[in-house]
DNA sequence: TGCTGATCATCAGTATACTGATTAACTACC
DNA sequence: GGTAGTTAATCAGTATACTGATGATCAGCA
C-alpha cells in the first residue's frame, strides 16, 4: 500500500463526499433543502410510524446521539412530529406529517437521479457487482461500528 | 429502489463510518490518537515537503476550509510545522517534524490492519474488484465534489 | 417492595465537511 | 505602473458523527 489513493478507506471517504455533493445538488434543484441523513430518517419513519429514536437509529445505522439533532431539524421543518410515548415515558415517538409525506414524494426522483450520478462511471454490470460487494462488506463489518445496523425482528416490514 | 439499504449512497456512508471506527480502534491500540484525515494529510506532507495548504487539499480531495482545522491539530500535536512561504506570502508552507515522521512509521502497521479489517467480509479477488470499481467510480465523479482530487502535474511523485 | 442493571434521550466536547463571505497577496494585461 | 481578476487562508454558520457522562425511566428479580 504505497499510496493513500490505493487505500479503501480513503477512496470510500471520497465516494461518500461525492455522494453527499450529488445528493445536495439534485435535491436542491428539486426545490428542497434536505440532507442524505435526513432523507434516510424520513423514509424509515414512513415505513415505521410511531418508531422511537433509538430504534430508528438502529434501523439506519446511526449513532444515537446524532439522531437527536437530525430529528430536531426534521421537526423544525414540519416533516416529523415527536411526542413522548404513552407506554414508555423515556421514549419519543416519531410520526410523519402530511407535509413530510408530500416532500418525500417530490424528492424521490431527485434521490434516484443522485444514486445514478454518483456511480455514473460504472456500467450496469459493474453497478450491480459494486452494490453486491458493498452490501457484503458492510454486513460483515457491521459490528465494528458504534452505530451498527439493528433490524427489528418483530417487524413485518422486515420480512424478506 | 424500494429500500434505503439498496441505495449506494446509504451503503457507502455506512462503510465509511465502519472505516473510521476501525481506523480509530487500530490506531488507538498502537498508542496514538490520530484521525483518518489527519493521517492522510501527514502522509501527503511527507511525500511533498513544503506543500501549501490549498495544494495539499487538492492532492487528497479535501475541502480547503476543512484543511485549516486538520493542520491546526497536527501542528498542535507537534507533527507538522506551518510557516509563511518565502515566495508567496499568502501561502502557508507545511513540513513534517521528526516527531511526525516517527509517529507515521509507528502508525503504518495499524493503518494497514484497519484497511484489511474494513473489508474483512470480502475475499482477495473481491477486494481487488471492489478497489477497481471504487477507483473507477470516484475518478468519474471526481468533479461532482466541491473538493475534487487535483494532481500536481509538475510533480515527480505523480509520475506513474 | 425495593434494588440492580439496562435503556432512552440528552448534554458537553471534539473533529470532519460544507457554503458563503472577507482579507491579503499575487498575476496578467492594458 | 495601475487595475482587474484570481488565489491562499481564514471566519461565521450549519450539519453530520463520535466519546463519555448524566438523568429519567423501565424491567427483572430477590
């Protein structure tokens, strides 16, 4: 490993930065101001209405501390509501608003475009192989992260 | 694209987080406290003594603003020196100290281990293919980022 | 019931990353 | 030689991400 540019960690950082830049550009031209992380959180709350913050963090592999700020901004934008749970007063229950639902629908095409753009250097076969390897690598190293992916077993949306 | 977990942007973010976590763990057990970004900057200053901050940023695809803080911390740790250039008084010239050189040598094995660990889910052939695709994708989308990779043409270290 | 350990959310602190603006200094061109 | 455009660095502001700590609450168990 003679060079920084031959290190997977460095290349992954660069691709992630590219992904964020492309995402921002696409979403902005669709007339919205939403970050990739905020988008992921919104999508997950839609598929899991009433989810608490800790479970949400596990489902999209965030750090628990980070999620608080993300949710703050989504609530401030009027895309989410946050209320104290009726069954567990420690937990905050999250739900999408109609505004959030509408925004998500309008943003979806921009997000699709962004995913294609960030891999525009690869052909169709290469994209599929890249995705397979990405999934395999992240799955295997999941627990190395402080914010590992944690699926909810008692969750119908989780059934393959 | 039904799910967040099928989006390249999301998976790349996760792998990057894993990479950072593994890097920290390895470097820490080697007795140092250095981030991936700080490591990359150190390595580049070693191969390009007397480089200015803006050129350094281009060589490792950082944002120019970000580099200031990174260099600050490296100077504070005693790994780099920063001085006003003699030929261009706007520029700050960076050089490694002996302390920095020694640290880099001691850290190198930990960084190698971290690179292997983050891709421990892939076999040898898959790692090679993953690296090839990563390089191809980042090269093609380089200019989408605000902090694109900019190689220095008049640079002997750049000759292939 | 009361205790212990675990969990949810938050806070303080640090380190990337980015946008947009400003200041100082350099370069090119008239 | 002066001016316009460019460039290096920095600053203010915002948004991830992480570590480690704390307070409130819950669940299990003697």
